[in-house]
């Protein structure tokens, strides 16, 4: 998740026909979710993105350790004061040195996760530690909220404005760092933040952090709650955190889900009714991201029914939201609102402005590719589904052909683009979380699949539900 909701332009294209238009309402009725996620086991010599699993693993390993981490070590880590700056051009030029709370918590998570799961490299832990110390010193405010933005040295630039997501990312980073370091203060702060934030979600006087609207809650708040809760519960059982995870799953699966057209709508009123103006709006990347996170919570619980239900819904969201002309995932869809004028979208940390009219909102984001790749590889690993392999291949192909900057001499990807994903020679922000997470989680999944292939003499999947991604 990386932007305020600005809750697409054409009729839905079915998966089977490359360009056969059909109103979404006609394809909304789903067979059982379990039936849509039935496994098709890959045969011997199974490939993804035209690569064997070891070849794909090598690509990811090289990209993470030879491209991504060196770029951030040179350009995005503040080696003097600690923390992360993300206002960076494609070539690593620092455009400003302000520090946004979102990016501190996310960066702490990335480097702590590297230390926990890939290498006990002391530089990873030191990077996370110094960022944690900077964040804990400079962002908390006397009223219990955390500032949105500070200067490089830690001077307040923007106090808390209601954006709870920064505090959620702080909690996620702190719990990962606590596990890496044994830091009890970080662990206790993560627990305190999660419980404080959950209280705020129930308070009708607190505006929704995603939309700024009173009396509503967005899917995004349940997404960040369940993701951090799942990680914490694998390490430290806690009944309050478990209740948060269960409430979040229930909100997404039973409340935000609209059975009329089989999609998860982004916003709901606190009484669970659908706001008139946004009743049919699905934010495609958020929905796919949230579904794989609930799938991971299902793995933690060993709940195969919940996993299969989410896998089925994931497939339908991909069928509806994938751009079968230019590739990539639509940003959003407002079902059956063909003349909808989308609010101007300015992604967090940028000055970009995306303006669109129509049922679909077609601007593309690198983070949504990452979420598709995590989600589909998860299903391939757990169920061996052919549809998941197809969408993995589509996402990988488009991501590396159109969003990658390698052909232009830069190591990373365009973070945001219009529908056709034309090259942009400059950027105002780099992405320090979603892509690293995708590379790391998918490397871990590939390792498990390769190990299974080696031990059984056949490619990974389908197989028993395992312990999940963290």
C-alpha cells in the first residue's frame, strides 16, 4: 500500500478473450471459491517466467543483493543520523532529505527481515538499529501520536495529521527489529502501538486514515492490521493481537466483500453499509495485497478453507483487474460507472497527478506488480494452480519489460506510471518496501519449492500448508 485512495476507463475484458468486452455485472456470479482455486499440479520441468525455479531464484537473488541493496546503501540510507530518505531520482540523486514516518518503519522492517531470514550480516542490523533509534527519538509526540514528517536531523516538519498508517508501519518495523535484536523496548512499543491503533479504528470520531472521511473505514486499515498481527503472533502469542487479526479477516472477508460482483470494495461505513459515492469501488492492488496477507494468516492458523476462499477471490480479482491490452494491474474499478470522474490521484511522497474518467482507473504502480507476484507464487507453492502460474508469468513479463529501468541504465523500477507505462526519465520518489518484500518472500517460497522438488523428484506444489512467509 502506498497511496491515498482516489477511488477505471473501459468495459471489463474477460480472461479468456483477449479483447472481448462484457459488462462486469454479467461475469460477477462466481462458482464456489474453492472450485476456482482447485489445484493443477505442475509437471516435471515446471517453469515460471520461462525459467526453472533455480534460475528464477538466481534472478531474484542477484536483483536483491546486487541491485536493490547497493542502491539504497548509496542513496537512501542516512549513514550520519540514521533512517531513510526516499525522495530520490532514478540515478540516486537525493531530491530532498526529509524523512516520512511510513518509510522509516518500512525500512526498519526490510533490514531487520534481511537479518532474520537471509544473513546475520551486522550491517543489516546496524542499519535497522540506527533507523529505529532515530524514529523513536524524533517521531513520537506527547499526545501518543507520531509525527508525519521530520527533517534529516529530526526537526518537526509536519505533526500528526490523522495518517495512522505511519504508526502501523512503525509497529511492523519495530516488531521485526525486536525479533532480530531482542530489544524489549521495540517489542513493547510495537504491541502498544497496535493496541492503541485498534482502539482508534473503533472510534467514530477518528477519520479514516486512507480517505480522510468520517464514519467510514477502508480495507487498508484491516490490511495493515492483519499483516503485522500475523507476524507478531508467529513469535509472541497474545489474545488481543489475535482478536485484531480475526476482526480484520472478518471485516475483509464478510463485510467489504460484495457478492454481487465478487470484489472487495475499499470503503465501508462504520455500520457496515456501503457509502453511496464509493459503494462499487475496488482498489485492485489493495485487494490482492490484502488477500495474500489473509492467505498467510490462514497458513498460520492452518485453516485450509480460509486459504482456498481467498485464493478463489484472488483469481477473480485478477480476472477483473488485469489490463489484458497493455499489461499490469488497473489501479481501481468503479463497477458499472462508465462515466465516473476519478479524483486527482497524487501518490504519497510524490507530486504526480493522475486524472482519469471511466469505469477503470488505469494508472500503474510497481507495488501492485509486487503484490501480484507474491500472491500468485503463494498459490503456486500451496496449490500448484495453473491460473496462478499464468498470472505470475504475465506480471513478471510486464514488470520487467515495461517498469524496469535497466534498459535505461538505472537499477530499479518506475514506481508510478500511466496505463501504457512509457519511460519516465526522472522520478521524485523511490520505493523502499514493496519490492524488497516481494524479492525476499518469493526467494523464501522458491527455496521451499526447490527443496520439495529435490526431495520428491518433482516440482513444488501442491503440498501441505506450511508455516507461511515469516
